[in-house]
């Protein structure tokens, strides 16, 4: 009798079966990826279409590219969970992280051509200009890009303040609206100089992007100031993202260079050894810079 009862109980357990965990795809019809234009909005969309098709094939759901004219538009959409992930600037990520009490988190970032992390803010002038250092530009027109750009605004503003040369006082410093506009403004003489970004030997970054697009002959400009190394642009998600979805999205980027290096470099906007995982600690220096900027605005 006891043997029969035990077998019956075992049978009941077998027929009950395991409880299957819900997959993130069960509640999402598509994934949206936010990017900001680095050339023109049309060119950016065209560049990312191939990646969207690749990601759709790997993930099994449609991937839509969301573009906005600036970092704020992309980051606001991410904070509001209107998009799933975004490639943004370290400064924009840090500002949004502070504003939304840590509701965002970085997933991955691209390495440079040597496998290193980070890039530099640089100050460029026309190659044949008389300016040899930033001191020669005192009182001249030196453009910054966008208040949410790390290399084009945050880093130079904070570092020049630390050198006791506040940019708004030391230069005439208009905001150009973007890195492409800044570089073109230097080339056509609208600006005497401008801040933008690049990596060692222009492996990737704004200068490499414009060179590859035929928009810039590198011999037409000179770099006369280079910042300390700063954290690279992250692909960011909302903290509410399901863990299994986060894992799949990270893997999508981490394996991209192994499966299609040409596409990886297209997404990274230049030479890269691929994407690597990154966490919030990498951006703590930028968080501190954003806090410094807020203190500067409050004191003025």
C-alpha cells in the first residue's frame, strides 16, 4: 500500500512538469534603439539600418532605430521608457542619471583600434591658422557643441575652469549645435577654433567619421589642445529592463565584431576591436564633472 501511494505521488509530480520562465519576447513586439545623428539624420539612419537588420535576425524581434536631433531627445525618451536602449554621450548619460535618481545604466561601449577604452576632447584650428596653442585664442571665437556633449562641452568647460580660464570669459564661445557643425565652422572660418573628439591616431570619433565620409581632409586642421582621457560613449538602458533582455542585448554587441567586423566598425564610427561590457563606475568621473557644472551655474 505504501509503495502504491509513493508511485502515485511520483506520477503526480512528473505530470505536473516544470514551470517555464517567461521570456522577455513574450511581452515585447519590438526593440527600439536611440541614436543621435553624427553626420546628418539621413546618413545616421542609413548607417544603422544594417545593424537593425542584423540585430533583428539575432534577437528574433524587429529592431527600430529612433533618432533625435540632440542628446536630450534620445535620453528623455529612454528615461520615459519610450525606447529600450540608446547610444549616448557620457555627459548626457550622467546628467540623466542624476536627474532620474539612477534610473539608467550603461551596458556596453566600443574599444578603440588598440582595444583601449576612452577618448579625448580636442581643440582644433585650421592648419594654416596662426594659432599654436589655446593661449593664442584668448578673446577669439571658440565653439562648443551641445551642453550634453562630454567632449564638445563638459570636459573643456570644467578643465578650463580648473585652469582658472573660464571658457565663457576667456573665449567668445558660442554653441554650434553639434560636432559636425563645429568642425565645418572651423573649416569655413565661422569659428577660429572648436572643441570636438577623437581617439589616438583618429581611430574613431568625430574626425574619423568626417574623414570617412569625405567631409574632412585631416591635413586641413590641427589639434592644439588635448584633454585627459575620458570615458567612452555608452549604450544605455533603463534600470527596469528585464535581466534576460539585458543579457541578450549585451551579447548582441559583445559578439558583433566576431561575426561582422565591418558592421562593428560602422556602428562604432571607426576602427575598433569590438564592444565590451561596462558599468556605472566607469562614468563616476563624468558624474563629478556634471556636479561641478551645476555648481558653476548656481554660483553665476
